[in-house]
């Protein structure tokens, strides 16, 4: 742990173009810790503390990637604090998105209502990748967003989350959608249909697929 502490002192000051020995030392120690190792909690605490002390974007971004590996619910508040930071949001989303703890999903969901633009889109993608079903209602509402990036991310998320309600919401907005958004919706609808098949809801899936066969949708979607 003394070696880690010394390396982290360098990481909190690390900037572009600096020597990377300290980063490699931290990464090697974090990766080498097996699950259940009694030192993992102490290592997580030290990395989380360093994240709060880091002076540069490069240092903070690196520490987020380390918490993705060693993080537990204990570090979620520190990462959540970065979710609305335009420069660090994507790194915090990256770390939380891969944590197999409900606390991480809840943190991402809490930030959604406060985020804008690409940060909001990134949160939607991460929540959908986690299969965080409570966000489906938010996605349905965001299909009407004036920001095409957010609306498109909401459609993609619904396609991954699936369900009859998601499919119905996508179909409701499909008719008036501009061409680029309509294509995103079509992809999402096919995602919903695929999940219906997996869930055994073949009647709804069949009806959804049939709507593509008889429509004027682009050739690749009908195929």
C-alpha cells in the first residue's frame, strides 16, 4: 500500500506529456488484486481519495478507469459527482456503467434529469446497457426532445430495454419523425421485436415484424 500511495501522489499531478510510470504502477496494482483480496477496500479508498484530490483532467480520467475495476458502492458518490461535468462525465459513466451494483444504476438515473446534450445521451446509453428498466418511462418522454442527440439515444435505449410499452411509444412517434430519427426508431423497434421473441411474446413480435413487411420502410429493415 505504501507503493500505491506514492504512485497516487504522482497521479494527482499527472498531465499530458508527463512520465507515466506512476500510472502504470497504480494500474498494475489494481489489476493484480484478485476478487476477495482483503486489500481491495483499502485500495479503493485510496484511489477514491486521489480522485477528489486530482488536479488535472488526465489524472481524474485515469482514476475513474481504475475505479471501474476496483470500485464498489463506496465510491459511487465520488463518481456521481462527476456525471454532470462536461469534461469528465463520459469517464464517470464508463466507470459506473460497468459496476454490477444497483447503487451505480441509481446514480446514473439520478443524474439523468439534470444532464443535457451529450451528457444526457451518454447516461441513456449506459442505463440501457445495464438493462435499467426504471429509466424506460424517462426514455419514452425524451422521444419528444428537441435535441436530436437525446431523442435518438432515447429511441436506442428503448430498443435495448424492450417491452410492449416501449414498442408502442416508438410506433406512436414514428409517423411524424424526420428521416434520420425514423431510421433510429426502426432499429429500436426491431430490437423490441427481438426481445419479445426471447421473452416468448411471439404474438406481439410477429405483429411488429409484419408491420415492417408491408410498410414503405427502407429495404434493409424489411429484410
